[in-house]
């Protein structure tokens, strides 16, 4: 009733500040743990946990786009795409893409998820397990992992 949640949402950048300003160091990533973060989600536990690994997800998407572009029948386009592919591979590696599965497994295992639960839809979980998924998502996000 005194604005704690509102203040935290402003600090995390999830709500605009109406009066005054908030100063946060540029190198600081702020995470926000929502109490109803995965309620109603049709994603699986694994998909939801991975969803906030923004740099890795973007690097993976760029890599897949570059791979598709390499399939061009035009030699000039294929050569350009090969350069893009090399850049995308480098970014994927630097972002930690090759270690992503290990990180996800470590977090989900550490929070008590059995491997058989990884493919369960979040909406089918109890509230307590949904909170664990939300925590996994936060821990794997840039704010939780120091990306």
C-alpha cells in the first residue's frame, strides 16, 4: 500500500517514473521477479526458462538467418551470407550459446525440476512450481547471469 512494487518496477524499467528520476549505473542489469510471471504461459518449463536469455536468443536467431541465407543459389549472395554466418557464429560463441544448455540444466536441476518436467507447460504447474520457473528465468536473464 505504500508503493514498494511501483518503486521496484520503476527501478527495473518496467514502469515509467512520473515524478523525479532514477539513476542506475550503465553497467548494472536490474532483474525483477514477478509474482505471477508464468501464470497462464503455454510455454514449457524449458522454453520459459530460456526465454530471457536475450543475447543468446538473438545470436541464435541471427545464426539461423545466416544459415538460411547461405542456401542461396546466387554465388554473390552466398558469399555475403558466408561472411554473415562467420560473424553470427562468433557472436553466438561470445554470447555463451554453446554453454546455454548446460546453464539451463544447472539452474533447472538446482531448483528441483526433474528432466521429465522440462516439457510440461507452465500453466499446468502449481503456483509454487510456477514461481520456480520465474526464478529460473530471472537467473538465466542478463540480470541474473551477469551477461
